[in-house]
C-alpha cells in the first residue's frame, strides 16, 4: 500500500550565460517554456495535493503554467535550491572550463567558497525530511519542482542511504521522477521520465 506519492520534477531548459553557467537570476529558454506547458497535463494527471518549488525563477517559471490552470498554490522551500557555487563566476575561463568539464560531476564547490558536497546534501536532505516527509500526512501526493542536483541527492539517498558527492544521474529537464513512501520506507518507482514532452505543444 502506498502511503505517499512524491514526484520530483526538474525545471525546464534554462538560458545559460556566456560562461556556460546559469546567470543570476536564470530564466527558462523558449524550449523551457514549451516544456513547462507540456508539464501541465502531466501534473493534472498527478493532481498533487501539495506543490513545492525551490523559489528560484527557473523552478517557479516551470510550475507557473500549471499553477495558473489549477487551484494549487506553490510553497517555496529554499533548501531545494541548486548547489552554491561560491565565487566560481569570477574565476578565469580556464578554471571555469575545468570545473564544468569534470567527470564524474562532483558537487563540491568549497574551493570557490561555495558549498561542499556534505553541506549541499545536508541542506537538501534536511529540507526533504523536515519540509516534506515530516510535514505531510499519508495519502497525499506531493510534487516538487526543483533542480537536477537536489534530485540526484534525494534519489541517491533513497537508493543507497547516503549521497556519494557525485551527480551520477542524468536528470533531464522537465522530467518527472516518482518515489513512493510505504510502511517499510521509500522506493523509487521511476526516474527522469519525459514521455509528456514527446509533443510539447
């Protein structure tokens, strides 16, 4: 028996700055807005009782078409923001390129006065436990419109009990991942599904 369905939705495609990083603030691209519109029927079929976003522009813009066509108002949980990259934007191009091309992608920006992998995971998982798992009763459907990094953290934690520090999952833009809470814990049902994007308009 399912006690709670938890849907992790990654924000839509986002405009990058000339340095290859998300600008601040970062907004959806034209493709991202089309993806956000394509998410509306998918979210309607889910019919969430609770809709959460990180509060960042790209997450809010992804949720906006559904919010406008439904009675569900989003709640903002800043703990689900993407990892803090510190002063990486101010570094020279070679440093930027080296960090962005790193494989596997390591979620540690402490060398740039940003978050370490541990700090990032503690923030995301703290928010997930306190603002979602401990907050809502069984029987509810909760949708989180957030970011690829936090989704990686949550899915790894559910699967392995911890976060490795690497962003090993390819979470596609505007994708939906489903977890279920049962009496014996959380399970991943599917991840990074984009079937609703086959015909975005």
